[in-house]
C-alpha cells in the first residue's frame, strides 16, 4: 500500500510530503528517526486510514484513525510499557504534545505497527487498542 508521509515537526525534511510504497523504505525512515528528538508524523494510507505516530529517543506512540476525521480513533497500548508513569512529549510545529505513559511504545513496537500498516492497511492485531 502507498503511504503519504507528513512530518509535523520538520516541514523541510527530505522525506516530508513523499510517498512511501515499500516496507523497506518505511523501515529506513523510522530507523533514521529512532534517536532524534521525539516528533509527530502522519502516515496516510491510500485506503483512507492513517497512523499518527510519534517517534524519537527510542520511543513512540501510534494512533489509528480515518483520514476524514470520523471514528474510530484508536491508540495502541504497549504489552511492556517502556515508560511507567507521567508523559513523553512529542513535537508538532514546535509545540510539545504530551502522550501519557500508558500510550508510549518502545521503538520496536512502533516499527512493527507501522510495517504492518504499510503491508495491510490495517491496525496490527498483535497489539491492544483503546478508543480515545
């Protein structure tokens, strides 16, 4: 499946606005962002669903929703929470967006969810999802 990538923090990044068609390219993009300052990105699928993802400093979060804004709005839960309490802030337009600890994923979990999405267009059933 094709994904449109929009980096909500770095509008001038070389991949911002590009289409990603291969899981390998998505994996490379995520791997390159793994240790950056946490930021928010949109991965918009041609199937009218998107992942809103945070990535950076070895952590992440993922929300699955429709492109048109209609429900569902689902957020992934980590089986092994990397952050036990508090919040992690991800930048969008230089504005910190606090994500509760219960919704923070390890980088590997984020990567697994994103790769499943580009391959199937669906949210990964390997994770629990809660409505927000």
